[in-house]
């Protein structure tokens, strides 16, 4: 049986890792014969990799149909922590020549490791010709250059299921042998990472809303009898006159707490109101259909090449509804006069609209950025069986991980070197033309509560220096596509 190396993570570690987690485990080395080992190194790495097709520069003349595609890639090593577990620390200082190594007899050996995951990324540059050229099966030569654009921000989440972009985290153990005729052994162990959230703003009672003004048009028919003279005498027949009668104007309003923050597997705090612009009682409206889609926009960069990938993820498809608007459940004495007669739809009808577990939170790193919007389409009618009018609403939302930072860390940052930054939430204008959705971004008002504005998270040095405790509490699984767990060696451009 040949020598083998494997990585075993302690069972007490969560299957979904986050910032400030302490990852512990062992490198297990099984030797079938005596070997001389110079070092065993364990590394915790994160890699953000993009791959875009480069437009072909066709020379004069024809181009062969089977010509290899030219791809441009950009790779950032956003997390890189290394630990030498062999030789042990108590022996390293006594070795006169580490290249000679230590000889181990056959057997099974365990070497413990421990890493603490930082909060922010720190790109590590790699060099060498093997980092510049890679061959992909059926795709031809993949050309990569040294990246020049870096972003210092919170570590991004694991990302999979896309051809153009991937973010993978993994442990790597390398057994370095003294003999130049023996290859080093290397083993990879993928891990799933989900970052902590920014500090949430304190509840302020503010509402984010999008409005559309609408007016049903009812159809009426008039039947009359006409007399016409023809070649064969009098002919009588009915005549129908169709007319469109405009109905009452009213406003449909989709609201969420400000800022609009969504978390996978949690209910979407969405409410839908019907009201009149003058504050009078609105007409009864029936909700007949409803669609809720999460619009995922991924901006991918590979040096000077860019691509925006947009995916609509269905959260709700309800077609056989007959929900009448009813008087708002909010006490009238707590409403402003212009909303005293507002009506609303029963929010339980869309309670099953939940973002699935595998959706990553919004993020921005050196070469990949993910943003979200919510698309809500309502099918409304003025009767339970009349024609349905569709009203679409589209607005930006924040999707967060659902893992709050330790309160002690937030308190320490707020009391120390932390500073308040301007929020990025969206306030909505309250005026709109006929049939237009209101979706105009504006900065927070001057009197915004400072407690509602996020505080910067500390750097890794600040977090580790403060001995902040790891995050406690439940975490979602954050499942990944099968390709996340394979071909890790293709992303490892450091062969050591």
C-alpha cells in the first residue's frame, strides 16, 4: 500500500464556516515504508477565479471551424494562511539542515493544525510561468495574467454553479520529501464559507416602498336592433356596441422595512397595500395572480474584459388566487390622514416565497460582484372573475448571510476606532406618473438615525488582537453545486 496523506477536520467544527471560526483538525500520514520527510505544510486558502471568452481577432482569410477558443482568466488568492506541522516546533530549532529532513518508520502519524478565519480578504500574489498558462480540456489554452486590481473587503462567500466565476475555499496538506526522485504528496479538502453580516441598523420604523398608480377599465356592451334594406327586402339583425369605461384610480404599494434586507430560508417581510391618492377609501381589488422572482446579477471581470450574468430565480408562482383587499390591520389612529382608509392583501398568501439555502449573500471582491433585486408581479382585477391586469414591481434588495457578528466585536469597534459610514439603502420618491413604478434611488435623509447606519467591521488584526469569541448560534447549510468539491488542483497555482 503506497503512502497516503489525508485531512481530517474535527467534528466540532461547523460544516459551514464563517469569519472568526477556529478550524482545527489533523493531517494523517500513513507510511507503508520508511521515508525521509522535510516538511508537512497545511494551508487554508480561498480562490476567486473568473474565465471569460476573448473575442477572436480573425486574421485575413478563413478561420478553421475547429480552432481552439481563446479564454482569459483572472485568479485572486483572497485567503492564504499557512502552518508547518512537521517537523514539530520543538525540533525545528535543532535541525542544522532542514533540507535533509527527518526519517520516519512505517506507521500512521497525526499532526494537528489550527487556523482562525479572518474577516477581510488579503490578496496574495503568485508568480511563475505555471500560473500564467493553463490547458483546459476541449477549450484550448487558458491565458492568465497577473491581476492588478484588488479590493479590500469582507471575505466573499463560496460561489458555484457558474461557468464564468467560482469562489472556492479549501484546506491543502503537502508532504515534502527529501529525495528529488520522489514526488511530494498533496491532498485537498474543500470547505464551505459563509461570511458574517455587517452590523444591522437598529429598527427605525421606516418603510421602503414602491408604488404604481392604476385604473381598471371595465367593458360594457350595448345591444340594439337595426333595420337594413336589401335586394330581397327588409332584414333585421342585432348590433353590438362595445365601450370602455374607466374605473377609479388607485395606488398599489409594495413595502418592506428599511433597509430591505432578506435572508435565505427566512420569510420575506413583504406587504401590499391599496390606497387612494387623496386618502379616501379605495375600491375593492382582487389579487388573482402573483409572481416573485429574485433577480441575481453577477458582474464578472477578467482584466479588461467584463460580463454581466443575470439570472431570475423563481420564489413564488401563484395563479389561482382570489384574495380581496381588506381594511388594513394597522390601527387607523396610528396612520397619517392620507392613509386612514388604506386596504391590504393577506400576507399569508405569499408566505411560502422564501429564498433557497444555496443563494449566497451579496458581495464584492476583486473580480466578482453579486447584487440582488426583487421582482414582484401582481395580477389584479376589480371582480373575482373579471379580466386580470398585471402590475410589475422591481426594486433592489440586500441579501445577507443570516450570521450576525459577535456583539462584543461590534461594541469594541464602535467604542474604539470605528467610524460611521453613509448607508447604501434606497429611499423611494412618493410621486409617479400614471402606470409608472416609482423606483428612484436617493441618499438617506439628513435626519437619519445614526444608529441605523452600519459600523465598519474590524480588520483581521483588530479582531484577533481583541480575542473576540467565534460566532455562536445556528447556521444554514449553504449547499453548493457538485463542481464546488472537485478539481481543486486546477485553482491551486502554487505547487508547493
